[in-house]
């Protein structure tokens, strides 16, 4: 069952282009699942996965710039207002996340906390 929820997720043009490229590389892919997992020295990190699995009843569907994002309901309050960017820093390219609910970042920038 697909349930659309007004969760605000913002994608920069660069992030949207990159996600569209990932989706285009897999003809069966239909969405990008975004979640949070326990990781790193600050406690949590983001995880993103291109998926061809159907929407679960435990997820909200958010469409941004033509990309279907699947957000687990258990993380919706933490991800509401999330901005996802994609860019280069030196020789590395990566997604960058700006979350108004994150209270602290670790020194290397790979994890964050909500407390």
C-alpha cells in the first residue's frame, strides 16, 4: 500500500541528478529508500538504497524532483526537513546531508546524534 505523507525532503539539483543516474542504471529500480542506522562515534548515520521492492506499509512515500523516496515511518520525524546534496570535495564525491534535527556531528562528519 502506497501512503503519501507530507514529509519535507529537499534534494539539490546535483543530488537529484545523481539519484536519477543510480535509478537509470537499474531498469527495475523504482525508488530510493532513505533511513537512519546506528553507526559511528556520534550514534547514527544515513543509509540510502536504490530499490525495486514495493512500498511497505511501514513507509511513507515522498516524491521530490521526479524521484520517489521511501522513508520508514519510524524515522520520519527525524528526517522531516532533511536536505540532501551531492558534490565533490577534493577527489571525493559524496552525498551530504543537512538535517535540522541533528544535534551533533562527529569530527569526521560521518555520523550524527539526535540527543
